[in-house]
């Protein structure tokens, strides 16, 4: 039996307060196995991103409430972990690639400073060692001239380049789990394919498990082994990718497949 990289049990997220409070993620449970790519699929606004942010401890405490029986990363229980303790895991053991290519980058610092900071903070590297490790990491995600990229500011680079840098930073510490939240939807079609292929290749090299959040069933078919289907904050189906496309059980899943096929016609 394959060990779990991430084990989620009855995760719920409430937003707002008082009479304005609403549940946007409702008792979600799933297991992400070591080394696999698990897709989380659903229409925009169904709760996919809030699920990811809750797992990562990124939701603002004053305006949200996270409830769960279990949020376990390998052998570590993250549920109710104080934010300071959670920061030790975030970026080292569990990382995230965001939808917006520049979301992980600070516009006022050069790229090299930002990538190096990950190695200094989580791996204790000195300045020169961190810079060397950063250049090597940028090479691995497809930059032929990492030195030039390290000297640049984010606004001087394309969206695809910034997303590759985000992948480099997320993978710098060889995390157990990577959450990729619509990582290519803000990019043009050609760049989408290149960046997503690079992300999956990097994760396979490090045996990092991936929770791939997407609305694109073509991406699910190409890269995932299993898939979860979410609707209105609830998981309505879990299946292998083969079964999802050939024997979907839920009516909502069938409607997503029909819409995807119509879009490709």
C-alpha cells in the first residue's frame, strides 16, 4: 500500500462572520499518494482554491474559519498548527504554485535574491551557496542563462518566465507535496504546455506528489493518475482518470465531460 503524502479528512472552510458566514468548502476528504498527480477539477468558484489555501494555512484568520478532522502532511499533523510553526513547513515540505505568474514574486527585488532566499531560509545555505543553488535550480526549469534571469526584476520578464521562476522556488527544497492552482491559466496556449510539462517533469524527478487544481479536463487526462470532482464546495466524485473519462458516475461529472467535448468539437 502506497503511503500518503497528504491526508485530508473532513476539511471545511467558512468565510465571513455572523449572518454573513457561508461554507465554501464542505467536509472534503481525500488522500494524495506519494509521487502521484491528483487532479482537483471543477468550475470556477466551486471551492478548489479555498481548499488549497486552507491546506497551506494561507486563509486570513479574521475572515475565515478552517475546520478539519485531519490535515496530515506525511507524519506531521498541520491541523490547528500556529502560523509561525506552519511557516516552517510551507516552502520546505509543502509548496504552492499560484495561478498568477507574479504572485510568488516581489516586484522590488531581483529574481536571484528571491530564489536565493528560499535556500537560505529553509536549507541554511550561505549567500554564495544559495546563489549557486539558485542558478542550478533555474537551469533545471528551463533557463539557458540563469545568471541573466537572476539579475532581472519580475517586471522585466514574461509571464511564462515568471511562472518557471515560481516553480523553481516551489521545488527548491524538494517538497513532499506541491499544490499547483491553475498554474498555467494566465499564460498563452503555447507557453501553457511548456510550463506545465516542466512543472510535472520537475515533480517526477523529485518524486514530489502533486495536487493539480484545474478546470481543464485535457490537462487532467494528460498528466493525472486520479481525479477529484468538486461542485459547490463538495467532492462529488473520485476516480482514476481512465474511469473518470469512460465510466463517470456523477451527473455533474458527465456534464463537465460533455462541455469539454463540445469545446473541442
